[in-house]
């Protein structure tokens, strides 16, 4: 922090020179959802650099008075702290999925969110964690980070493999973080009866699934996940305690002046890029 407005020091327990992070959403605190504590569903919210305050890619950023600001431990390096936001999202997704001891969980997609979900799931000790990912590097990294089974959906039928792993029953829960319509279709098929699909990804186009499977055949639960409500403190705590490994997830860093190169690297997944960051 380089400057604090009136009342900010007391409100957020901060002083100039402290490390701090604001959640990406700036809620209104007045709508139906905010008044019920579901601020990540705010009707009229703003998002830094997207639909509200500028500064997402800038040397300095001004946090509005309605921001949710968290103090970051001074010993937590910027290299790790930069993953607080995606890690908070991953924790929220795992919480929404309500994964239990002894369950078989499948993660679709081993990007930054999917890999951080994997790290979070390990803390809950399910029976088995399966990661479904077509990219060779990301698949091997998932294995390195603790996945029990990795599946390349381009080379084998993921539904058949999951059924084989579960004695024909199907998995208990799928955490979808790929944004792939094919992954969603496979998830519906590989889930056991009364299984759960936690959908966190954002899609480039509409996805169609057989609703009869959800209702008449399996009575599935479909759960959405959005942002990281109430999970920033946990993300900060776990990162600070070294409970998660982030070194190979944040793969590339560029100076802010090379923003175009950073975007191109992220979009093309050049040089095995996963999470691409920029330093002002």
C-alpha cells in the first residue's frame, strides 16, 4: 500500500507499506444478494479492469471504498501472493462441490484453476483424484502435484476409464474447469447416480447436455461456482504455510511494458504456459 484513504487503516488493519490484495469483485452491498451475504452474486457489482475500476494491468490501482481488502503477510513473496486470487477461486469451487472423505473426484482441465483445485482437494483427502486434460505438460504436472490418475481424453475414453476405476459405479463428483463442451458431456456420463457436477469454467459457446440423464436417469446435482467468496483468508493462509506448490503453476512473468507478449503467450500456451503474470 502506498496511500490510505480516510478510515481505511482501521477498517482493513493496514498501514502504508503493507502488502494487500483486494478481491476482484467490488459489491454494491445494497442488493438482495449482498444483504444476504452472497456478495459474489451481487446484481450491480464491478470487477477490476473489466466492468469497473481501472488498474488491473497498471503500475498502481485504487481500491474503491466498497472493496474487500485483505492484508498479505510480509514474508509471503510476490511470486506466491500473485496466485491468491485464482487459489481463492479454486477453494470456493471445491467447497461448492462438497467433496467428502472416501469419494472419487474428477477434475476436468489442468489449467491454473484446475491445478489449484487439485491442490485443495488433496487437503480434503478424497479416496482418489482423477485429472482429465489433453495437454501433455499439464497432465504430467497434475501427476506431479498429486493426481492419482491422469487421463488424456484425446487418446482414451474418459467415461470408460472412470467407470473402470470405480468398478462400473462412476465417480462421485466432477469439478469442471476446462470450459470444454465435450468435458461437460463426459462429466454427465461418468458421474454415478446422485453424483455432483460443479461447473466453474466459462464457455466460449453454449453447451448442450441431455437433461433426461440429470433427472430421470441419475438425479444429478449441478452446482455453479463463481469467484472466491469468503475464501481469500484461507488462500492466503495456505500459501503462507507452504501447503500448496505454486512454482510450476505460475509459469511466465513479463514486465508490464510487454503486455502484448504476455497475452499472446497465455492465449497460445506457448512454452507450456499455464498462469502468465505481469510485474509493474
